[in-house]
C-alpha cells in the first residue's frame, strides 16, 4: 500500500492509465464521508491496478466500506480521468506508490484537461520487429482516414493492442524519446498516408492532433 506519511499534490498525478473502482453494477464506487465538517462523496483514483485491488480489499479498515470489494476499472487516457472526476463525486482520493492525497474533484478534472494537451515523453508506438509502425484506419463522416497511434505508457499500448485484436497489430513497441523523434515519426506517418496522430486513443478522433503540429514544432 502507499506510504500514508507522504501527502501527494496534484503535481504528483501520474500519467494514465489510471484506475478507479466500480461496484457490482459497473457504477463508480463512492463513499459518503465527512470532509471539512460537511457531508461529501469521495471516490478513489489509483496509479495502478494492483494498488486499486489492495485498497478495495482493505477499504473497510480505511473507513470506506462502500469501496470494499469493488473492482478496478482502467481509465486509459486524460479524457477518461476528466470525465471520472466530473461524474458526481465531490472529492477524489489519489493513491499511488508514493503516497496519497485528497483533492476537490473539480481540481482533478481541470488538471486532467490541462495534461491532455501535453506530449508525455517518452511515447510508445506499436511496431513490428523492424521498427515499422502500422497506421490505423478510422471511420469518419466522409469515409476513412489513417492515423498513427501514440501511447504514454507501455501498458496503455498493450491494452490497446489487446482490445483491438481484430486489427492484427504487431507485438513489439518502439520508443519516441523527444520532440525530434516525434517529428521524424510524424514525417514518416504522413508519407505513408496518415493525417492525424492520436495519443492514448480512447474513441475515434476525440483526441486527434494533426501531424503538421508535430512536424512544424521546433526541436
């Protein structure tokens, strides 16, 4: 479990994937609690699945009986973290291997929205053994376009590959370490026919970034 002696700040909010807890019906697990002398709804957010499971198993001993036995559920990107924080709770308890912190849900949502615009180096790309990264076809209103998928963590890349088994994506990962590497990758993807990059894709083109933004950045 996290070291209770270390109090986290919002600057310690880890990159996705993060994990929440859901009840047997798939609803976000929240605890009615008193915070600052007032009644509030508190949900928990975890840096990894194992921590979420450990916390759920011992939730009653932490005074959070409503989270006891709840199941971890992945939040794959910043958009999902923002939506979670805006889903009705008043506070979010953040738990990581470094410690824990209690934050207003609105503050967590704002920080997630801010972080969504950042490029989280290193980035990871699903690739074959030769380092070639396949493009992904995405349906849009006027037809289909090609995108390159980028990931903020190896776990996120693997989860996407497993969830999109029908695409037959290769099993290796390539790493992009810095803006210059991202620019080179974007140039190759554009040459192959891609128009957009999607960082930690969740659904369609919600978080799509035109490749020109990466190509035109100064290194």
